[in-house]
């Protein structure tokens, strides 16, 4: 049994989906550009094999709103966005 950790590029959120769902998403041109692969987890592997896998680090964007995922152009515009949209 495999599943995939991915990042939704529109919102910046990370989540997981079954391997077969990931394969279907990669066949759809719209979904293929929307998701970024973080790593694949195969539950059939031994613990030692899983520990040897390299984990891809997902960098946080310092200008991205942690509440809604909007990416600002400057620090000031991010602060203004947070104040206006999230109080």
C-alpha cells in the first residue's frame, strides 16, 4: 500500500492521498501543475528502507499568509493583508 505526501500549490497546504489518486492526478494536465510531490510512502517497505529514504524539505515562503495561503509581494503588503482579511 502506497500513499503520497503532496503540497497544493494554490493554497500552500500539505496533505496526503492514495497512490492511485496521485497517478490519476498526474494524467490530468490541470491537476498535474497544481500538486507538488513531497514524498512517496510505501507501507510494504521495511522500517530500515523507510529510514534510508531522503525527505524533500518544503520551504515556507516568508511572504505567504499562514492563514489562507495568499502570497504577498512585500512584507508590508502581507501585514496589510492579515489586518484587512483576518483581523
